[in-house]
C-alpha cells in the first residue's frame, strides 16, 4: 500500500488581521506619543525606562540609547528621588493616578528643570502590575513667570503700603483693604468700617460726601473728586483734630468683583498755609489802608497841636478877656486829639496779626464800633445808616480790637 500524506490546514486569516490591526494600533499610538509636546515615559517596577518619546529625551537632555534602561531615580537629586519613590510606591499600593507639581529633575548637563507629572500603573492582560507610565511637562518658564509675578506684586504692595496717599477699598459696603497711610489719616480701625458711618465727617460736608458715595455705589457715576473735613477716629471729640483731605473714588474690579478704590490725601497743612496766605494778603491790604488813614489823620493832628500851643500862650496872659472861651476851645482840641490818637491806635492794632483773644461779648458791640469808625465818611458821602439791633441776642465769642 502506498504512503499517504496527511495535511492539516488552519485558517489564520482572522489572527493575521488581528495582528495587523494591533500593529497599526501600536504604530498610531507610538506616532501620537512621539508627536505630543509633553514627555511620555514607561518604566518597569524597579523604575528602569522601557519606553519614552522624543520630548522626554529633550526634557532630560539624553539620547534614546542613553536613556533606555536607565533608572528614573537617576534623574533626581536625593531629596526629589525619595519623593518620586514614595509617589511610585503609593500608586503601586492604591492603583490611583498620582499627580505631582513643582518638583525638580536633573538634566544630563546638571541643570535642574521644574516639572509637573502624572504616574499611573501598567498592567498585563491578566491584571498583574508590571510597571508605570506617565506624562512629564516642563513648567520652568511658568514657574519663572509665577515668581516674577509674585515679585511684581510684592513690589506693588510695597509701593502701596509706603505711599504718601491713603488708599482703601470698599466692597459690599465695608472697607476690605487699607494701607498704613490711611490708618494714619483716618485712624486705626479694629474692624472693617461701613462707610455709612459718617459722624466723624464735618457736619457741613456730610450731605455732600453721602450723596457722592451713594451715587458711585448705585452706578450713577464711575468716579469723583472732592475735598472734605473730618476728625480722625481717635480724635472724634477733639476739634483740634479736624483735618482736610482730598478724596478720589473710582469703580474697580477687586478679586473678581466690583469695588470702590479710594485715594485720600491729607491736605490739612496746605489748607492752613492757604489760610495764612489769605490772612497775610488781607493784613497787607489793611496795612496799606491803615497807613493811608494814619497819614490823613496826622496832618490835622499836627495843626491841632499848633493851635493848642498858640492858645496855651494866650491863656498864659491873665489880662486876656477871652480866657474862659479859650479854655473851652483847648478842651475841645484835646478831646479831638485824643479821639484821633485812639482811632490810629485801634487801626494799627487791627492791622497787626496777633493770636486771637476770644471773650464773650454782645454781637452788637463790634457792629456799633464799625459803624462809629466809618460814620464820618458815610456822612460826607451822604450815606444814612439805619440800625435795628436787638438787645436780647445771646453773647458770642469774639476777638476785641
């Protein structure tokens, strides 16, 4: 009987298709991983690199042949290597994905790079843990930008805290920020102040300030400038503590919400100097007027003195028949002379700025004195004065001449 051959054929079409699909899938997977900007890595359980993309090589500064098989802990100093080990151990135990931020790795050239990374488990088809994979991102520039931003903010707040202008922010009706100059101007507050509390503002300025702030809080206006007077919180009962401030309020965004930024400048000294300048101008003008009055009065005064001397000589001769008449004339001259000297003295005293001496007196008294001082001039110019002064008025403080 002749030999026979037994042949068994298996249809491998589906397996070939599956293998081809897997190969294509892996190629697509590798292509995607090679194309991302972030570094992608895979390590075995001891931490040796088994796969990494080009971005990982660039990030670490190694060639692919150098990085393959190298232990990942070599890319960190002793402190960060221990951190990485603890994170890998936690992922291995819990199976959860770990995310780390702001850690450092060491490049081949010895420089350090700030990174953020993720770590997750790799399992085989049977579910056994066989390694780790993760994404690494270089955040050095971001960290530098954040540091620069923090430094910039620190410089900004240094400027704000040391500004010569008081600065505070009102949000939801409360002062939520104020610098040290604002404390100096307004007074030290132990808690946020609601700005509806206006009793320290000068009574004459309360309505104006209240209206302006109500308008800006309601959105009717976006900013305003105003001058006002107030007593600092520590000197509420002291009139000597009254201050002038120039205040500017503007609508801003603070911590993502609308707020009011207020700049407050202490202009008390400026106002005092302006007041002194006005007084000095008035005194200068009054001094010129007083000098003219003195000049006008001294001329007739000199004549009066000449007549007095002549009349005194006549009076010295007893045989004169008009002695009684002459004596009356002399008395009148002396009276007129005394009045002129009195006017001169009062005008000159008034023209010299001195510290006020406040005393209680009737308000009618200075009015009467002013009228009497100008009465002759009024009469010469045909001006008639009509007075209606009540005697039951309460006394007032005044600085008598």
